[in-house]
């Protein structure tokens, strides 16, 4: 168990990839701050972990809200006194075709969750990690953050932004003992992908496969591995 006793704060942990990361980290001994904007799902995942013998608590966190990021971090610290791992997983996608006709509302919504939300959570957690001179931040990007396509304009822009911010933050936090890396999944079988492609595809990754990649980055990755993305989209 590489994460034994560590505390992980995971955004958007109530379903999909975030839920899988929460369960996987808990199985590996981590205490999980199951954060999310929807009360029912964050409480359900937290209860699921506790029922399996793990340690977890739900915390309210809409990542678009700076005050909620600051408040959630303060609450987690008051419960466990430490945050070792932050996983910025919360994300949304819209189907914008043609991309040039994207509305301002769609653009702003994608930026607010995928990019600004990640930034707000990093900003809220970093001072605590710097104080302890240790920490791991994992940002969930996308294959759309490596290869542009013709359908998801703002989503693609946010995910390229996730890569850029992650690498910049990694360089800035390296002297403080904090590793910042990311994962670029391809299609993963979750509500997000099923909303775009209801019939699914056997080639898609499972949320658990992405969670195992996150577990490597959180636990076993070399201490000097920072500012890197692991691409998990062999089928694309
Ligand atoms: P889902 O749609 O299944 O889940 C999205 C999660 O993000 C939900 O928990 C949702 O919470 C949460 N969320 C959305 N907006 C906010 C917000 N404002 N504040 C807090 N939480 C929020 O998506 P996935 O699990 O598939 O996606 C997770 C991440 O993986 C995303 O960043 C996505 O871009 C990325 N990804 C997914 C791929 C895929 O094929 N599925 C491929 C590549 C990347 P709620 O339940 O409240 O809506």
C-alpha cells in the first residue's frame, strides 16, 4: 500500500473517473476527501469507501467557486491535518459543431470548470503543501489536450491549457518538493462519453484504468518526475 495514511482531495469524485480514483486510492490506504458539487453523489461515494473499510468524508466543492475551494481545503485540514495529494478531475464537455459557432456561454462554462477550477484548487492547496515541503498534484487532461479535433473547441482549448498550466506549476513548485503531473485519457466509459456516444465502444478505457495511472503518479512515480503527462489513448 503506497498511499497508506496519506490524505487525497479529489474533485468531481461523485462519479466517473473521479469516483474510480477515490475508490482506488482508498484501497491503497489513503484517506479520501470526496469533493463535489452534488451532495447525493459525494455522500454516496464516501459511504461506499467507508463500507469497504476505508476512511473517507464528503466535502462540498464546486470548483468554479474560489471561496468553496478555500473552504474545502480548510475543512479537510481541520479533519485530517494534512493534504498529500490533490487530483483535479472535475470537468465538463460540450459538443460544439461547428466550432466557430461556439457561444460565449459554452466557452465560459468550459473555462470556468476545466481550467479556472483546476487553477483555484491548486492555488488553495499549494501553500499547505509548500509548508510541508511535500505533495502531489495530478491534473486530468484529455487526448483533446494533445490533438485538436473538429468538434470540441472550448473543451480542447481548456485541455491544452491544463497541460500548459501543469508544466508551469510543476516548475514553480519543484523547489518545494511538490510533484505536479497529469493524465491525458482518450475515450473512457463514463457518463461524459456516453452522453456523446451512447452505444459505447469496447476500445474505450475503463475509469479504473485511469485510476491505476493516477495511483502510479501519486505513489510510485520517481520523486523527480514532474511536469509530465501520461497519455492513455492508444486506441485513437
Ligand atoms: P463525468 O461527466 O462522468 O463526471 C464529471 C465529474 O465532474 C462529475 O463528478 C461532476 O459532478 C464533476 N463536475 C462537473 N462540474 C463541476 C464543478 N463545477 N465542480 C465540481 N465538480 C464538477 O466525466 P468523466 O468522469 O468522464 O470525466 C472526468 C475528467 O476526465 C474530466 O476532466 C474529463 O474532461 C476527463 N476526461 C474524460 C474522458 C472520457 O472519455 N470520459 C476523456 C478524457 C478526459 P456532478 O456529478 O455534480 O455533475
